[in-house]
C-alpha cells in the first residue's frame, strides 16, 4: 500500500524544504561521471514536485546550487548551469499544466545570463498558477542571505527610517529572500548527511528534520510520503510541555 493513503491530508506541511544530495555518489555507484547523477536527479525533482502537489503541499523549496558549490570543478559547475537552463525550458509547459508556480531564491545575479534569463521567463510564464509553488534555491546560502538583510537594515537605520530599538523579527524577515513564503515545517536531506550546509538557517528555526540514506536520484514521491508520515507522528512542542499541548486539544 502506498504511504499516500496513510497521510492525514489535514496535517500536511504547507512548506517542505529539501536538500537534494547524493547525485555524485549515485553516479559513482553506476560507474558514471558526477554529471550523469545530476541529470538523473531531474527525474526525482519531477516526481517529487508532482507528489507534493497531489497531497496539497503549498510550497516546496529545493536546494539546487549553493554559494559554496561555485567552488566545484569548472566542468561540473558549467554542466549544472546548462542542465538548469535545459531543464527549466523543457519543464515549463508541464509546470503550467500542473498549475505549479516557479520562484527562485539566492544570489540570482551571479548566475550566467542565459540561465537567469531562462529562469525569469519561466517564473513569469508560471506566475499566475495557483497550485504548488516550487522555489529553487540557486546560488543560495543562508549566511549570504542574512548578511544582505543586515546590510539593508543598516541602510534603513542610517537613513533614519528605522531606529535600532525598533528592529524586530519582522524587519529581518522582510529582507530575506523568503519574505513572501511561510517557514518550512519539514526539512528533508537525502544521502545520509546530517547537516544543513548553509540552507535556510533562519527559516528552519523550528522545522522538523528528516534524514534518509537514499541518494537523491533514487528519491521518489513515495519517499516524500514516507517523510510526511514520519513528520505527522512527531509532537511539535515549540518550547511548551507535552502536557500543555494535550490540554489545549
Ligand atoms: C547534490 O549532489 C547536488 C548538488 C550539490 C548540486 P552532490 O553533487 O552533492 O552529490 P554528492 O554529495 O557528491 O554525492
Ligand atoms: C548542499 O549539498 C547543497 C545542495 C544540495 C545544492 P552539498 O553536497 O554541496 O553539501 P556539503 O558540501 O556536502 O555540505
Ligand atoms: Mg553533496
């Protein structure tokens, strides 16, 4: 039986963030080049996005390329950028068909112009869709994001628009790339690594973490459903005691 049937549709996380890791190791296992693993990873993206939409997830953020990933060998970086352009252009009609809206977070100006153009076109072409929002984290790192938020707040203070005492969580949120997006309730990382690698440090403050040994090219919607079920069996206490939670039920 599919895990899908066991999911409580009233308690599906509205935002799931995924660190898609393990493409290189997957390719190595097949005796192929790392780049082959990235190509195969696209099939997982397609399936997981479809699966998320089927159970009513509202936002899915995929960590596709980190600030640190620019330090990989040039051939790999170039191949990833080309894959990004070709995938976005090939998948946009399907995104529209499935009512998926594309968005992106990160230092997008650092992407190659062709890549940025394709991305912006797809964001534009899917902007009216009302189903799942697919957020690609590209040239993204949380420290970069927080640093740029701090700089913008400092400018407001300098201009006299904002007093240091008045700075609140809301001001910080306003300057994050995710200002329009609710914080993820669930963060999934594939490939057995137990770290967040500079991903959404602020936004994941109270997220539930789910780690799986599966390498990203092997991850499918059924694995997503397993993660959602695991999430649904957790008690989210937000600092309170377990008794307090049951009293208010
Ligand atoms: C994740 O897979 C994809 C990106 C970071 C772009 P990796 O390429 O990190 O695969 P491993 O971790 O080396 O197996
Ligand atoms: C994190 O994976 C970034 C993405 C999935 C895009 P990495 O494979 O780059 O992370 P580290 O370097 O092993 O922490
Ligand atoms: Mg990796």
